[in-house]
C-alpha cells in the first residue's frame, strides 16, 4: 500500500477537504501532516481548535490512516522524515503565495522518486474564505480571553496596537500585509488610558472612570475578535481592583496591566519636573495578589508595570520590584521608560531574562522606537505594544481636513484628504 501525504490545517472541515481525503484514500494510506499551532501562527491567524482537538476530528474522518504533526509551514521536513510515496495537494498552489512551496516539493519528490498528485481545487469553498466569514460572526469572551496565552506560547514578540474606538479596532482586526514568509498582521489590541482619554478631550489622569472606559471597550469588542490587553492605570484601590478584574474577564479581556504609581497619576511620557511617586512595594504586591485571588478564569493575566525608570531609578531598583511583584502573583511585567537610547530598558531586560527565562515581558517602545520587533525580542520582549499611534496618526489627518475647509470655505480641496464615502461604507460590516 502506498503512503499519500496530505498537509492540512484542519480547523474548518469543509467538502473540499473531504474531497481531497477521498482522492488520497483512493490511492493509498492517507498520512495527514496536521500543522501545529506555531506552524500556523507564523503565517495565518491562530486556529479556533487546539492541535489535539483538530487531530481528534481528523482521525475520525473516513479515509484518514494516521495524523502526525507538521511543525513547519513548509512540507519539506515532514516529507524527508516520513518519505511518503506521494504528496497530494489542490491545484490552487499553481499560482499565488503557495507556488514557492510547490516548486520545493516537486524538487524534493523528484530527488526521492516520489510523486506529486495535484487535484482540481474545490471551487466555492476554502478554509481562508470560511475563516473570514467565521471572523465576521465574531468570537466568545471565553475564546478571546484565552487567545493571548496561546499566542504567547507560539510566537515572540506579539505585536499589539492601540485602539480607542470601534473604527481603530477594525484596522487592527483586518489589516494584513503580504511578506515573503507569509502574511503579517497585528496579534492584539491595547486599550490605552492615554488614547481613550485623549479621544474624549480629557487628560490621562484616571479622570475617565472605569464604566466609561468599558463602554468604549464594548465598541471595540463588538467588531473584533483579537485578544485585548487593558491599561488599568494604577488599578485604583485593591478593594475596587478586584471588581475591575472580574468585569474585564467577563468581557473576554485577556490581561490587565497596572502600574506602580501613587497619587494623582500622570502619563508616564509627560515631561514633568516632579517625578511621580512610586507605590510602596508591599501595597502594590497586595493589589496584585488581591486581583489574582479574585479572578475567575485561570487564563486571565495581571501584568505589573514598573515605573522605576520613569521615576529616575536604576534598572536594578526596577528588578527588585519585579521580584516582589512576581512573587505576589504577577503573570508578567511591563517595564516602561521615556529614554530614547533604550539603554536602560535593555539593561533591565538583560537582568530580568537572566532570572526569568520565559515570564512574559512587555515593552512599549514609544520613545526608543528605532528598535525593530526582532531586536526587542532579542532583548527578551514577549509583547511589544504600540501604545498610541492610531490616535496620534488620526489627529493630524483631521486637522489637515479641517484646515483645508477653513482656508477654502468649501470641501472640494479636502476631498483628496478623505477616503471615499463608498470605501467607508464597505469598511464597516453591514454598512452597505
Ligand atoms: C497608555 O497608553 O495609556 C499607557 C502607555 O499607559 S504610556 O502612555 O506610554 O504611558
Ligand atoms: Mg495609560
């Protein structure tokens, strides 16, 4: 009996997949190479089902003999490992992003004397289109909440961008660019206190109460499915923080980040002469552990934000606080700085990673923005947050249009600065 290799994502089973399994089974034993979460995460959005769940489904489909993990996006390592007599694929890879894979597979199979079977692609159904329509149906709070931890296990660093409205959330949800090694997209959303308050014309001093922050968050939740990290400011009093934690969990938020400042909170990037006062270590630890005790799910994360560098202290002082916060139950730490050189952050990361090999470490490179994500990951970053860029990009664009209307006493000239009405209607689901 010949062995026929079939590489699959297997998240959404549709008639096209049943067809290719049937075709393969007619030619021999079907060995399914089931892509692992990390193989998929490098190219496409994370599957809805875990690898084990997907394996269980596939093993029970008629015609499948065996399911093995395919750890890489490329078929090559598994073809070398299992040496099947043939590999089967839909002819959709004749052109487009998979054509490179096809060439590699042909070359290898020629070398090993194996066969490449191409069958006509089942028109009208494919996983990508189904994935897209599933996304439009949304997600559940439970699935969304867990996604951040799943992603943290799979790739570094996670790329998170700030949203302050449904519209900005839609950009993060849908924007993808094609790169040589697959599609590139954002992994999740930062709900920023700075941009949330600024979009309301208010200062970033915890003046926007949690209820109002959550109303805005609801707009983002309603039109997105990606995981959300919530900027919890100082977290308020421990007695109040426990309610915040539960409310965020109920809404499907994956993590809250709270900062160790006391008194009237000012934005960390604000150029004040007077340094913000840091919370006594024990008080902040108590807040973290109250939050941890209060949470209902095991996946929700409380991340402790260290403001030591902002307050003019050394990386060593920040590390001392990190020790205490982790011991109090923090699921990760964020280290912040407004130093452009990035030296202080790098110094902290080095010390931190020497002690905590895999504990999530969050960086917010607003000022030290010349470092790429890969460089920050090499320092030890698990998550990179672009904390305010959509709001800061939108304001000058709005100013330009407003100024043009004032200058010209009509909107003809401003038209070129604006997206066409048709496009904005198409952008919003159900808007047409
Ligand atoms: C925010 O986005 O509100 C933050 C990050 O807290 S920062 O503005 O850099 O302090
Ligand atoms: Mg903030």
